[in-house]
C-alpha cells in the first residue's frame, strides 16, 4: 500500500480527467493521498475532495509565493477548517526566494504565523523550500517547530541539512526529482537517511519522475519514486512501500483502521 503524501489533485490540470487519474492511482496500489491546499481556491477544492473520497486527506496552509495576499481572516479560516477530522497537516508553508512576488520579510512573517497556528492546533507542518534553506532552518529552530514536526516536502537539500531537519522531528520526503539521472544530492540523501524518517510523494501535476519528466505528473507515478529509493538503499520495493506508508500514517496521525 503506497501513501502519496503530497498531491495537487485540486489543480486545474486535473479538471478534465480527475476520476481516471484517481482510478489509476488505486489500480497502482496507492491507498492514501494528501491533497495540499495553499490558497483560498485550492483549499476549498481540497476540502471538497476529502468529503468525496474516503481515502483522501488534506493539508491546508498558505504558499510563500502568495504570502503577500494572506490576511488574518485567511489564517482564522484555516484554523476553523483544520478542525475537520481529515485535515491532517498545516501547509504547505515556508519560504520561496526564487519568485519575488512576496518580499522575504512578509514570507517569513506568514511562515512564523502558520508555525504558531500548527503548534496551537498540535498539527504537523508541510514545508516548501526554494532557495531559502538557511532561513527556513533558522525559523524552524526559533519557533521551536520540533514540538509538532512535519515534512520537508520534495527535499532537494544536502545530507547535512536533512540531518538537521530530522533532529527537529521532520521527515524527509522525496518526489520525482530523485529519479532524475543528474539528481546527485537527492540520491545521496535518500541513500543515507534512516528509512524511518523517509516519505514519498509526487507533488503532481508537477515534477513527474523519469521516464515521464516534463509531462503531467499523477499519483500512480509514486511507484517510480519508491522503486528508485529501494534501488538506492539496496532494499526491497516492498520494504520501502510498507515503511513509507507507516511513516505517513504516523506523522499525519491517521489511525482509522
């Protein structure tokens, strides 16, 4: 049973064939998925999806690129929605210094507010990091995010950074890029970090794994991520599938069996 910990089935790219995409995931043994909402429209769609499909869960938060648009009302709204039993994390949140829509100071402030909300709600957090590693580590430490822990989504940092995150009670999640031939760092980290701190994801419709690189990604392709990690670690595919499934249920506090 596979657990795709980060999907955007609420994205417009799935408007035409969502049912077929979900069916292909189920046919490939993807038992659970977490749909990530990161602004008003995508959060609303994520909430709708978790009502309609028993095997879907949601993470809701505010994306750093759009931090400048977030109001206190938005944060209160997220807090209210987070009481839904199938909302399992706050995020994705974090810092993105690649795009310059939101000034760094505003991104940092919105990031801190969401960490504080997650701590108040005792919920894990999902971290988006693009070209902002040191600031993210510093803020997680300063805000004592280790209290709730969470997921370093689509991890692309060094082994040293991965270990620092694990020390703060975070799981390291790998997506399609770990399958790319030139992905030296993700491959090294996936090889070295303990299996009990590892998760898999697609981040679909983005970042499709090899051999679908550049095409629309979908949850059924998470099998390719699991296969790659099994090869890197020299263990069986089944071991990776079982352990990452158990890890996901643990961090998201899902006990519905």
